[in-house]
C-alpha cells in the first residue's frame, strides 16, 4: 500500500469524493438544554443518507443562551438535501413533527442573510388553524402558533446555501473494539461548527457501494470490498492485512474547507487512538466535484 | 460621521419637526441642513436658527437630536429607514405613522407616540421606537406593525384602535389600553386592570414577547431578566372588535429583580 504513516497508523494514498448539496441550519431552543437536545435528536433521526432518508441531518453543536435569538439554551442542526426544494420539504416535515411537538421549543433560522430561503413558519403556521399570529422582530418575521402548552415560535423562513456532502474517512484496526474506539474519538474530534456527521454516533458500520452485484434495481449495497468477513471470499477485497474491523465516518459540511479540516482532525485523532489503517471512499473521481486527498491532511490541525 | 442637531434655545412656539428624518437629510452637509425651514407657530425658522448643526447626513443615516425638545412635535414621523437618537424629552407625535428604521429617545415623550395623525386610521406601519422615560396618552394608536417599547409608563389609551404591532410599557400601561384593538399586542410590566372587553386566558411565558424585550434591550432599554423569562397573564380582546388582540401583564412578581 502506498501512502504514509502517522505513528503506527498507515494512511492510504487515496481520496474522499464529495458532492455539492443544499443545506440549511436551524437553531432549536428550549427551556432547558435537555429539551432542546430531545428535539434536535428527534429531528435528526432517520436522516443518515439522502438515498434512503431523502435528507441528511445532524446536530452541529450546542448553543449557549447568549448565542440564541431568544436567550435560551439551544442546539444548531444542519440538514442537507439534493436541492432547495428538497430542503424545503424536509425541513417543514421535521420541524413540524419533531420540534413543534417537543415541549418548550422554538425554532429559528440559522442562516440569516442567505440569498436563498425556503418557507418554514410560513407553511407551519397553518397548523394554527387561523389562530396563528405573526410578529416582525428586528426585521424578521416569526409565527406564533398556539399549542396546548402555550405557543410555538418559529421563523417564517430559513436560509439555504450550497454545502459539501460525502466527505469520509474509513478507519480500521485489528480488533473491533479498538477500531470502534478510534472511530468514536475521530468522530468527536470532527464535529464542530459547519459540520454534520449524519450517521448514528457519526459512524457507519455498513458502508455501501453504488449499485449491487446481484441486482440492477438496488441503488446501493454492502461495500463487500471492505467487509473483513469476505476477505477470503472475494477477489477484490480492500481490507488490509491485519485489519479485522472497519468503520466509516461520513462528513457533510457547509464548505469544502470545513470538510477538509474536519477530516484532518479525524485522521490525526484516529491515528492517535489505535487505528492501524485509515483510508477513504471514492468513486474513482468521476462522480464527485470535490476531492479530499488524504496526502493533503498529513499536517496536524 | 453622524449628523447632530443640538438645540440652541427653546423655540417661541411648537415646532413641527417631521422633516428631520434621515432619508431626507441623506448626503446633505451641515450648512444645507441648517438652511432647511421648519414650521414654528406662524413662522418658518431655519434649522440652523434653532439648532447647532454638526456633521453631515451619511449613508449610515444616523441623526442625533439633543436638548429639551418638548416643543418639537413629530420627531421621526413618517421615517422609513435609518436611525434617530434623541437625547432629551420630545413633544407629541414622535414616530407618528413611522414605516421603518429606529427611533431611540433617551427621555420622555408626549402624546401619540408612534400613533396615527388625526383623520388617518393607520399609525405606525413598521420600525422600532424605544423610549427610556414615560410616554403620553394614546401611544401606538392605530398602529399596524412595528414595536414601541417604553421603559416607563404609557398614558391612558395606549394601543387605541390598534390593528397589529406591539406596545410594551415596562413601567405599566395606563388605563383604557387597547380599546378597539384588533390584533395588536400590549404588554405591561406592572399590574393593570384591562378593559371589560378583554378576557383572561392564561399565564404563560410568551416567547415572542421575550424576544421583543431582548430586542428592546439591544436598542438601549434596561430590561430586567425577570421580565424576559417570566410569566405573563394573557388577556384577549378587544371583544368589540376581532378579539384577536392581547394584553400581556407581567404576573411573576416573585421573580422580579
């Protein structure tokens, strides 16, 4: 394998391939951080892959009360979809079902000033059945939707911008527990402003390939090349010698730089946490507009 | 550079100060501003006769008026953009029929703050007014949109025939507030007895009001934390109109700072 080494970790000479996607950011606030987190977790559930879930979403970071529009603790959530229309549909569904329903919450536009927007409160207000009311505060319109607890306050619209989705790191080690610990440490290091890790805990154990060997109708199937149990069964295995378990971390970000720096943090953290091999997934460079060579991440963050 | 008008001496009669709004003074130098005429009784003195003028109208559109301006009516009336900062008391009709921008008054205001002029139905249609002192009668009368936030008290009849928008009086709203109110919000930081055409609904933490209080604080008002996160009694009315308006009365005395 060509590449380089970080301590005892072999870094493969390859690249992650990513794509442009549209995204929005919402700020969920609540009476307590715990309730804001409940709403954010619910809203970002079943949002791991745009192929199967129509969007990808994750908690970006926690917000101190001083950082939120209503002065309460909050959570920033990023949601990605293929186009602006997709963002618009998904954000209304998820805020309507997971945030409005959650005790004490309010939901605000996290991309004020974006050139493009999609409706949020403008659509959700109809749940108010004619009893809704709006307020313009500091030049922005909010909808007050009466609910059984009191009122749900929501921004009329949210900004939409173009982000980068599909950055990734693939982390392996001899033992499953060691590989998982390295992946967990990497995921923790990779989160931050402008970054969403949409899979459970930020980690994927069932990485996929495009299409399937046995079916023309399957959009994706298991990445058999990185499945250690198939190493002796398939001719094109990519599982390195000595690797017994592999985990992938998929990164969606608000910019190419955000994804690159997140990958850099993850790569170096994984190397320091017991990973023996780190590589990345791509499609030969033919499908994605953004390439992130691991060779460019050699310098620590 | 900010355009600053400092009162030289008290005018002999009431002055209509409505022409002194940022969008009309934009890009004028001090001498051009000083040459503008204002109506004062039967006279039309130049601005330069009444004020010491310094600075110039800028793209930032900040106009500072300084002095005892109780004889100046209509300060900020019809303004639609920019910012006026007043250091001193003002007369009646300040911010009347205002459509946008920010009017910050560090002092008291006369009657009809942000209201409609006589003969017109609609008062303020946008923008924000913050007042550190007390306001006179009928603040926000005919208001359709925007925010009037008063640190002190408002006189009687605040929010008269309000269509929408918000009037907040941290020191309490006067009697007969919200008469004929359709969809507007009145908030009183002190106990007040609403008109009989209002009905008690509940006590709760109104999220939009909390944000408006934070916004008022951002614009220079001293707003206690207890009001921002506290409970308010909601009274719905005016039942002689749509009954979609509200009077919010702070009802969390135990948490007042």
